[in-house]
C-alpha cells in the first residue's frame, strides 16, 4: 500500500514494500532546551539549519512540533511550518495535539502534508479527522484510545481498525492513514518492544497499511541509547515498519542498511550514494 | 534446543530461545596483518591481550584460527589453543579446515569445545565428524556442499538436514550441531542477506537447531561496514539466530540490545550490567 505526500516540489511515497521513509524529528522542543529557546526567541536560523541538515542526512519528511509552555502554539505552528516548508521541498508533518493549531498551520503550507496525530480517543477522532479530510492530507493514527494503550497486539490492532473505519467513513482513503503501533520504554517493561514487533506483524498482515514508528521512546533511561534505537529500528523494519520518525543524523544510516539487507536496494546503489552525499562537517550534538 | 560447551571452568549454553551467544572472532589472521605477524613471530602477548579483551567485551566462546601461509598449522593451532584456553575459562572454538590440526589441538584443550567447521561436502563430513565424535565436542555445520552454496533457503535447509543426519548416524547428538546458514556480501548480490534471513527462519521452523552467523562477510566492500553489520545482526537475531561469530568490541552491544528488545532480558539487567562492566580504556583498532 502506498501513501503519497508532497511538499513544494517533491513527491514522497511511503510504501509498505519499502524502502523505508524517514520523518526527521528534530524540530521538536520536547526535552530539547536549545530548540525550546529558539522557538521562544524566534531564532529561526537555528530551525532553518536543522531543517536543511536533516534533509542532507536523508529525511524524506520533516516533523514540525512547537509545543513549548508559554508559546502561542496556534500562531507559532503556522509560522514555523511556513518557514520550514518555504526552505525545503519535501512534505511537512504537522505535529500537535491542538486542532486549532493544526487547522491554521495546514492552510499556510503547500502540497499534501501529514498530520501527527490522531488516536482512537473519541475527541481526537472528532477534532482531527475533519481537518485531515478538508485538506485531503494524510494522518498518523496512534494505537491507543480512551482506555489508554492496549497491552496486547490484538488490542492495538482493534484501535487501528477503529481509526481506519472512522477515517474512511469521512471519506479519507485507507492508504492515507498510517498506523503507529506505539512502543513503551523497554527499561520499564522488558516485553514492551517484543509486543510492538508483534503488533507491527499483526497490523501488516491484517490491515496491510503503512506503519510508522518512533525510535527513541524505547530506550528511555538506558545506557547507550543509540545502540538500542539502532537495534529497534532494524528489528521493526524487519517486522514490517515502513516509516520511522527519528533523528536522521544518527539513525538514517541503520535505516538505509536495513533496506539494503532486506533486498530493497539493487546493487547497493542507494546505500552507497547515501554515504557519498553526506555533508563533510560533523552533525551538531 | 540447547548446546552446552565448557572451558576450564565456565559452562556456556547456546540456546535457541536466547540470549544470544557471542563467539569472539579476533584470533584470526585472515586479512589481519598484525595477527598474522604475531602468529609467525610467536608474539603470544598480543594474542593473550586479544583473548582477555574479547572476554571483557562479552565473548562467551573464543574462536582460534591460525591460518597463515608459511605457518605449520598443526603445531600452531595446538600451541595457540593451549595458550588461550589456559588464560580464559570459557570454551574454545577451534577454527580450521585441516583435520590433522583439529585432531591435535582438540587433545590439548580442556572442556567441551566447538569445532568450526564441517559442511555438507563429503570429504569434510568424513574427515571432521569423527574428530567431533571422539571428543564429544560440538560442531558448526556450514550450509554448503560439493555443489557449492545453494541459492535457495530450501537448498540450504537440505544441506543442514544432511549434516545433522550424518552427525547423528555417528552418534553426535543433534543439539551438538549448530547450523551456519551462510551469508554472501550484499554489495555483490542485493538479495543475499534476505535469503539468509529466510534460511534462518526455515531452519528454525523445520529443524529447531541452534543457528550461528558470521557478521562481517555481508558488508564486504561497502562503506560504513559497521552499520551494515549492526543491522544484519539485529535482523538475524530477530529471525532466530542464537549464536554469532563477531568482534565483541564492536558488536556485542547491538547483540545485547537485540536480546533486550526481544524480551530476553528482564528489567534490562543484563544490558545495563554489560555497559557497567566494560573496560574504561578504548578498544584497540
């Protein structure tokens, strides 16, 4: 199944049969003081630099999240999304729990964007899906509902089915709903990642839709988090994830390697070209 | 299924249900000039250092290969195996295509070692299996025969069945045969790794035996080989490999992370303890 998005110029296809699409996650102040300050001080140069750097390191889509306490999210999301989409030619992923902020930002960016996110929660479904439909955008659906995050793969599949059912009832095509099976930190629950891998396999088999995953929650609180994130991405892609939201400077290489090993990169052309194209300067910490 | 080995003191269990066993591969002169010189000059300090360092970084078993042109392998394998097994308490994996060298070395080391390797080739089967049986050792069986490496998972499964059949006929228990499904470099054949992953799944399902994999052939000739090796190990472990022959200084961390993510490490105790226990000095290049 294919989800197509586009930015000012570039068409991006998220494809269940890979290669994997990378959503660059760095324009997000959560736990990032420098980004939080940049947003509060309207230091857009820092944001521009992170946007172009993520593209240079292989991002296919850029996530834009401006959730800082004290910031007017409605105007800030539209402003930052407009700046970023004016700078890069790839699609934007608008990342906010605030329907008013999403509705305003979606009007100022070009192309067909992605909305991050809806869930099986009733209020989310009724607030967010109409915004997705009005713009004919695509949306990430988180496998949780008003009862929280189900503790079984079957429970998360049911939520995914509900989100898709509600979306298609509104006229949003099934291929424009990307399911995020969610992963909790494996340091707190040693079965958390295994459950997510089982959920990926089940959703791929039962629904056939594109599956997105975040690559950093899983390692929270552990030493050498990058290693856990790398292993998790390879395992998730092996299980059937077709889209990852992550830091391309740190993790695009393992994504490219996984595609190569799964037979989606003839003559290793994409893998080799990726390393040849990288900027020569080291990424910022 | 469990394969048990032991060194001077330590019992090691290779278990299809994990956690994954690591065979340290560094005592091997193939493509390693420094090790080749150390062997030719009988610089055993270098070999001792690499033995203890691999154990410190998580090796459960140490491979010993002394294949240098110009060296008398028969006496060298026995000499080096004796030195290494006198220094560490874990089992040794004797690595040689030479039956005479294996037969001599196996007599000077303690415990129950591993022999690397037999294959489906008739001469290998008739030369090597009796040595394994005489010592009640365990053996790695490569999925290739007199016709070469089969191009399909089913073909490699057939060779694995043949090796196990021949071993059990001699009285070697099935659990003492560990199958290596083999992997060719993905730079030359973009389907090579995918085929190995399919072979792992098929052999696990059909035979249930332990599966060993080498982690470095796959990336030959590619840039950023470590990234490809990391992704390949995670994918292989996800598919069912229970033993890897690799460089623990570079790859034990991704093996530990994969075990953690696959639910084999309650409270992440093994993962956290691993990083806490590492030597503070950087590994040698």
